[in-house]
C-alpha cells in the first residue's frame, strides 16, 4: 500500500456525506402517493359508472332466469248490496230497482247531426276495442275428392284476455283451432305469429291459445292489449250492446243491437252458465263477443249452447260465468271433476223439503266420481265438508278449492216417496279428461 493510500484511509472519517432535507424527502414520496390515490379513485368511479349503465343490458344476456309469469286472475264483480246492518236501507235488486225520475223542463228536438254524433261515439268505442281483437288463421290437413292431402285454412277472431308478461292469452272458439296443424295470429298481410293451443273445454266450445310476446314485433305489440272483462249479472233486457269479432260471419265485423231476453241457464258438468239473447242475427259462422257501451266484455257468442226457439239470433254466455273457467285454462290448472248436472232450488222447493239450502241433482254422469260414490239423480246436495251449498255457482266455487285426489265429505238428502233421509257420502275428485 502506498503512502498516499495510507493517508487517505486515515482521513476517511471526514468524507462528506450529503443528507437530503426531511421536507424534500416527504415531497418526493407524497406526490407519487397522491397521484396513485387519484388514479385509483378515478378508476373506481369509472368502473362503477360503467357497471350501472351496462348491468341492466348485460343481465338480459347473461342471466338465464325467466321472468315470473303473472297468474291469471279476473276480479269477480257482483251487484252491490246494501249493508245488512243498516236497517234503514231498502234492499233493491237490479231487476226491481226503480229509475230515478228525470224532470224535463224543456224539450230539445234532435236532428240528423245528433244521430251522426251518436254513431260516431259508437264507432269510436268499437275502434278503441280493436287492439283487443285479433284475427286467427288455422291450417288443417284434409283429404280432397281424390284422397290427396291438402291444406284447409280457417279464419276467425279471438279476444286477448290476459298478458302474463310472457304470453298473450287469447279466448277463441274451440272448433276453429282444435286439431289444427298450425295456429297463427294475423297482424298484417305479411306478419303472422305462431300460437299454441294451451287449454280448452269441449262442453262450451271454448279454448285459450297462447302467443309468446317475444315473437311479436315491437310495433305490433304496442297496439295490442287485453280486453276489460265486465260482469253480466246486471245485464238487463233492452240494454244497447255491440257485437264485435265476426258476429255476422265476417272477420272484424260489427253489429249493433240490444239484449232481448235473459234468464236462461245452460247446465254443464259441475256448473251452470247464465245465457242471454240479443237482437243480432246469427249464423253458423258467427263468433265474437258482446260489449256494453262502456267498452267492457259482458258475454261470449256461442253456437253450441243454443235452444230451438233462438236458432236465428245470437245466444250469449254471460262473462261472469266464464271468469273462473278462463282462470283455470289461463293458469293451466286442473279441471276438477265431480260428475253431476244440477239445478238451483226455488224457495218453494226448499220450503217443501224443510231445508234452508241445497242444489238438486238432475243427472249423474256414468263412471264419474259422484257415480262411484253413490250419488243418484234426484238427490239434494246440502253440504261439502260441512260447508253449506247455496246454489250451483257456490258449489263450483267450493270444489275449486280442492285438488284431484282429494276426498270430499258430501252430505245429501235422498227422497224416497214421501220419506227423506240425510246421508254422508265420500267423493274423490278427479282431473277431468278433455
């Protein structure tokens, strides 16, 4: 080692060491830290904003869960009755209600303009209902004279009765769509959408078809809407009505008339349907609905539940009788089968047999649950599971609360000559075959 190296090593302890000031050191680390925090906040805000904007759209593609179907339910409207506790309020039924007298102080002669104005109002009411009526085309394979298979097209109209968020449910005559190779709703000359037969009741020639909402172009979907179902209990003779659909056999036709009679009953299995007649001429191709002047459906034109004395005029099933049936079909529920045809009892008959309630059994269907349980024609059904049976409508409401396979304790009165006896029988409900 040289002399100089020794001298340098000896004085190494006095080598200068530069130390940064503490403030400058803090600044050097503080700036990058603040910058990183700022970028982190910016990134988080951008990510959150992007998620909020894109999440609803992306979820439609990424999620496979279907929207829940809204169960079909039609509120039942009954004639309003006064509070039974209010003894000062007279009981007035629709058939006996007296109109409020109208005092005319000055007579005003109507002219042709008034007549035209009234017709414009009727035309507008029919036009507003057009979004609830759709044309239906059904294709059937049939054989021609030479035994060759050809397609036969049948056209009719149906009424949209419900939107369950997934499908439009359409009420239509069964014989127009049953056994069809294809069913389509016609939205325009070049736009048709496939439909399926969802459910039906052969006894009343009624079907419900379903159309997937996703298959309907958005423009047309915006013009379609379910009809408003009213009630038919208070329909009175002389009330003005509109017949829409194809009441005269032509699609999208309209007839104007009045209710000419009411009070008829069509007895079907386990229920009774109210009927009324109109002044509108009927034919074998008539289909459609009856609407009151408030734009509510009050009945369905029927070609199968007609009597001999009204072959040439519209016979109509009251919509109030059909609501529970439509709900079962719309919800794909079981068609409960008890197996009787019945008649409501008059007050005179109840007095004669010393009973306060009950329905008279007109017929028992062979091999039905009621037949197997031993119920006979002429029996009077008094109770089901200790619930009093008031009339045919009440009977149907009671059994609709059960399921196929449920066993019902049925109390009946059996009449044998001048003697009567009360018996309890057990009826096991079934799902009715179509």
